[in-house]
C-alpha cells in the first residue's frame, strides 16, 4: 500500500492507495515544521491518522509539505512518521515539488501555490528551480490567504475600509485591536488567523474595494515570484491552492493584465499527485 500526503499550513490530506486505486482519504491539521514541534507532529499523526489505517501494511509514503524546504525540517517529518510506519519507505518533499508534479506531470512549466501561504517554481519536467523564497507571512506570501487577511486587517485598523465593509466586518467578528494583536503575537498559527479572513473576502469579491485588494495582491505575487523566471511570459503558468481556486476569475484577470498565460487552476494538488504516482495519463 502507498500513502500520499499533501500538507499545507492549515490542512493535510492523506490518500491511501492500493493497486493504484484510492482506498481512503483522511484529513488532519497541517504539519508545517516551521510552526510545530516534532512532538506535536507525532501527536497529530497518532490522533488523526493512525486510527484510520493499518500502518504496518503501508510500504511506501510520499509526503509533500509546506515548510519542507530544509534537510532538518524534512527529517523532523520523516522521524515523526517512522515511529508509526515501521515498514514503510518514507520520502518527504517540499510542497512546491508536489504542486509542479500535480500540475505538469512530466512537462515543463511554472507552478504557483496560493493557499494559506504562497510559493512558486520553474519545473523542467523532473526538477524544480525556485526564483525567490516565499519568506512566509511576515515578509512574503504575496497573493496568499495570509497576505489577503493582512491587507484586510491593515485597512480595518487604519480605518481605510469603506464604511459598508467596516460595518459588516464589525458585525461578523466583533474584534478590537487587543484581540487582533493577541492573535498575531501571543497565540499559535498567526498565519492561519490572517488567512481565515478570506471567508469574509470571498463572498464579497465583486465589491470594488475587495476586487482591487485581491487583484493588487495577485499582482504583487507575480512581481515577487513569477516574474523572477526569465521566460515567464512564454511558459505556461499553472496554480493550485484554495485561494487560487476561489478567486480564479480575479487571478485570470490579473494574469492577463500582467501578460501571463495561465494553464490550469486547481483547488488541490491531490488528484494530480495521484496521477503522477500511479502513472495515470
């Protein structure tokens, strides 16, 4: 049996395959090693995944994860999983490689992730080449959920949000400055807190202010990430992630404005990864 995992900062999707057929799908919290200690990663695996599987029957694991960009982080994930999957060969990869494989298979292209966080790479059909690091929610994540939330909260706190949106925001969240600062500086997962405000933005994406906010965020992503690849205007650029999918109409508008040719926009790389690892065409 083979176990595939697509892990973002918010959610991990686990796919159990047997003879190239999907036998089970399990969801757990995201396992980003930049935000979680190894003990916490192990506790999540034990509580959310192990009860759903016969771990000793699994022979191969491919884990694609946000934050899995260094040897130490990858080893943290691998060791945490090895405790439970004693008979499996475990491979841990950066989530951007998973996005590239899911979106392009063995063809070349530029892959972008727009979920809670963002990332991008050039993919030659086998290897990935990154232009610039995404730098996370503090210094980067342009176009991602955390970035959209940061822009919204910034306008709210600086009282530059239009009156109608401010009223609706107050009615929905009833947050004050202390609440927001505590969530950002004193509680875990500030990136998830910021990204959660996409639930406010998405139903109102046709509001002129929000449409402009999302458009400018995607333009910032193109400038910070996609434009770093020399042939980005002549190479297919495809996207995966909840933000890319939910705001796909605005993403396509912004890409056209920036001169980018968009290929696929998928909500999740899972289906593409299943095709990649089963050899399905």
